[in-house]
C-alpha cells in the first residue's frame, strides 16, 4: 500500500488537502515533508511523538524528513483554545531548543534528515518587510475564521498570537524554496495554520505550485480520554524526566481495547504482524503479547535497545521479588509511585519501623506480620521480632524497600 493508504489503515489520517496530487508528486521523485515543534519545554512528550511518527513513515516511503525547531515561533506562542501562553525568556528558549534538537536527531538519525530553526529566516525579517511582503496577502476576515482564533474571540487574543498563522505559513514557503518541501504534517488543530501556508505558496509561487497539507486525528483512548494523559502527568521523551522503565510500563499497561490501535500508530510493524497480535489479544489476552511488543517497539524507537533490555530486566526482578541487587536509581524508577515514608539513617527495630511508617496500625499487628513471614525488607524475608533494619545497607543508603504480603510495597526515603 502507498503512503496514504498506509496512514488510512493505521487510523493516522484526518485530513489532506489534495490526496491524488500529493501521491502524484511523491511518484515524481524525492520530495520533503516537515513537522514543526516549538521549544515550549526542554523535552518532547508523547503528544509530539504523534506527528513525528507520520513524518518517519513518509521518510520510510522514500521522502525527505525536515523538522523545524521553532526558535522564532516559540518566542511568540502558538494560540491555545483557552488563554494566552506565557512568553519564555531568550535564555530558556535556547535551553529548550538544544534539548529538543538533541531528541529529534536521536529519533531520526542522520539519514538525510534536515533539522532547521525558523529563527534563521523569521529573525531576519523586519517589521516593514513582514507587513508589505506577507501581511498584505492575508485577509483578516479569513484569519478570524480559523478554529483556534475563532475559539478565542470571546475571551480575547493578542495581536502577537493572532499573527502566528502567518509566521507558520512563511515557514512552509521558506522550506518549499530551501528544502523542496511539498508537504506539511501536523495535528488536527493545525489545519488552519497548514492551509494558510498552502494558500501563501499558491499566491506567491503560482496556483499550480505543488503544496499539500496533512493532519492527524486527535488521539484518544477507548474511554475518550486524550492520549498520553496519565493522571495529569506528561510522559516525556527525555529519560531524565520520564525514565525508560516508566516509559516502557506506560505502553505495557495499555488496555486490550487500545493496544491494537496503538500498535498500528506507534510501531512500524507490518499489517500481517499486527493482525497476528490482534488475534492474540482475542484468544489469549492474559499473555499480553501485544502490550509487550508495543512496549518493546516504542521504547526501542525512542530510547534504544539497551533501554528495552533494562526495562524488561527490572520488570522481571519486580515480578519475582528479587529486588536486593537493584540499584538506587532502579528502585526510585520502579517504586517512586508507591506509598512512601521518611526514616532516619540509623538502625531501627523492624516492629517499630512498621508502626512508625504506617505500614501496620499497631505493634501487635506488626509483630503478627513479622512472625507470619509477611514482611520483606529490601527483598529479604524478616521473621525475627528483634531484627534491626539498617537504612544504609542497600541502595546507596538512600532507600529501604518494605513489602507487606505479596503485593503491597512501601518506600522508605532515608533522611540525613
């Protein structure tokens, strides 16, 4: 199947300005497609990964991938449907640009991928040039009808953010000229900005100039919740913000109702491979073969094979309860979300520790749990009521991991 057919099969196509024209242009030879991202943070998150996956598919289909890190547009702010964005300082923008550039290079490699900063042309544009060469070509009547702008008219929108669509249109024109870019890819909320770029190219370069736009559907899970929202916390592509283990677990924990959709969208597996995994979901859901493959493929794409191996080794250790040899970093990654308590860096009686930490409600209950073999500390079973727990004995003296029963974990954070 061709590029567009593949996107349709994967559920990754929302709108395209001229499907037949785009495919005809792709058949002529290598053309470029681009995705733009503004450096509003020093890392990309899963929401950014969505259009990048489509750009990668375009590259795999023989096209050239071009990525804009929006140094200029990031200083302005893409309008949100609700309120104005907080402007970032030049210093923070520079930090964010460096972090995002590093990430996209890792995702796409050096196989002809072009990464540019739109400050290279927008930053050199004078106000007079902007108004005469571009502003004159845009109708305010049309601009007001763009979805994001229209949604802000009731609450108000600054002139700065109002002009964002013109800046994005200029980006498309510049890449059309500089890098043979003929296609812009974005989320469904970018349709207005993308078509503004197509219209600008047709106005300046001619009505027959090949320029196309493509958008991706809003990704939601089976419950209708926006994809990637995990209890209000973003899943970052930066390993320092979201560890590879947490990243892996995010994908592994996807429901049977969503996993096939995500396999289609976030992996490069063939339709035959995905169909086989879909059958596994139906006939043997307990094996979680589809979730495992999803976690492997996406973690490998973002973090590499070593991260997959590390995440799987850590998962195996947690399943078996063999946690004594884990590193402090692994303990923090795996158990950062369990109930925690603080303790001093001095030895403490096991019964007193269980009560003071709130793991057991009374010393009687604590003694019963210890005597019955229900308590493990740092992976080792404790049955001696007089046992002393040394906070400095494991995990670089930073943590004490307590398990009560088979599944209830508590993380002690050593103070001192």
